[in-house]
């Protein structure tokens, strides 16, 4: 018995040395498809919690992900906004290879902001935004990734979570520093994961990934909680030729869904978020929280870059 086991293990080792590493086939991200998913979300109108557009989009997201994923769980929750408004939210959780213990979490927020409080035109500050980039872009990229997974399953387990009520924080003129006013859906999920004892090796959040020539600077909380993941993703992106989108430069600290996943759920999670170098507008893209965050500023090349990077991350992850 010993001889056989030795022999076979030796052969195994020899095989690993002589045969080149198993070829990794990464599917080709379709940017036209991702763009159509962004457009579809925007077509419902602003997905502001409590509105018919919000419910209609939730139903569409759930039905769409049900076509692609192995399981879809909709996690309903109720929470109080900064101003006391009681809001009903839905986190939409889609899983691939649900039985696999080795998991990666991908996420984005699907709600849109109720106020264009950074619009240059003060008279529209109380109007909701399309959120084509701020919200819909990340979700659109992840739906296309789910479609790719449906045609070619990854070897590891993947959960794609669309978080609700990320962007219902207080308007600018109510200067509040309360971080808990943002990311209500991710806070709820981090305290009440859809499965008890849920774990993932790491998470990747996509936020504002759709504008032309976007720069994804290395965000502060990502570097604080998951520095090795940031380095890996950024060097993989550079290897794919996307260094101008993923420069080795640091951005500010952004209170976003990943902050709560890191601090409450303790899953090291990075944020791929468009941050501008030394801009006064809070470091975000030009049309951030304005009525101009619409389809006119969604660029297929950027969607392609982000989708390709994330697909490469997942398919190169060792099982
Ligand atoms: C704050 O400005 C505190 N958080 C930004 C998070 C965010 C808003 N992401 C998208 N919209
Ligand atoms: Zn926002």
C-alpha cells in the first residue's frame, strides 16, 4: 500500500512539473450587453426607494438574475433614513456554485439617489437622479458577468449582491458626518447575511465604473482592510494593458458599501470606484449627484475594462 501511494504521489508531482499550467480560459466580456443592462435600469426612471420605478427595477433585476444564476435570494428589509423616513429595501443576492465553500463576493448598489444635490443648478437639487453611472453602471457590469457565468461556470463559488439604499444619505446642505446614513442595504446584509456563517475570501465592490477615461485610484478603506487584494487586482489590470484606468495611485477614503462589509461582516473587500486626482468636487466624477449622471456619459470602453478585469480575477482564482 505504501509503495503504491508513494508511486502515485510521485507521478502527481512529476506531472505538475512537466506539464505547463492548465490553461485558463477567461470568457470575453461583452460591453454592448453590459451597456444595454445599464440602459435598461435607467429606463425605469430613478430607482429611488419607495417609488414605483424602484419596485419595477427590483422585479426586473430578480427575474434577470434568475435566468443566469444557480440561486437568487431577495432579502427584504426595513430601515429608517437619516430624516426618519421608513424605507423598504431589497438586497438581491445571486449565487453560482452555491455548494462551494471557496467563494468570492462581487457587489454594487442598485438604488439611485433621491436628490441632485451637487447639480450646478440649485433649482433641481430636490430632484432624483438617473444614476446611470452612480449605481446602474456597476450593476450592468455584474449582470453581464452573471450572463458569462451562465455560459461558462467559474470553478469557485461566486455571489453577486445588488445592495439597496446605498445612496439615501443626507443632502449636502445638511452637512452630516454620520457614516451610518449611507449604505443601509450593505449594513443590513453585513449584520444579517443571507446564510448564517456566510464567508467569502474577499469582496469586490463596483461603484461608478461607466464614465469615459475613468480613473480607479486605490481607495483608502480598500487599502486599509484589503491591501494585498488591491495590489493583486491593480497589477492584473496593468498586465491586461489597463494601467491608465488602474494607476498605482492612492485616492481618498470613501464611505461606501465595502466599508460596512469590511467592518461589520469582516470580509476583506475592495472598492473599484472612479476617483479623480486632486479635484475639489469631493474627488468624484464630474456629474456625481447631478441630473447629468445619465446615459450620455456611459462609455462602453470603460465598462469593457472593468468587466474584463473582474472576469480575469474570478477565473484566475485558484479553487
Ligand atoms: C459619501 O459621500 C459619504 N459616500 C459616497 C458613497 C457613494 C455615494 N457612492 C455612490 N454614491
Ligand atoms: Zn451616489
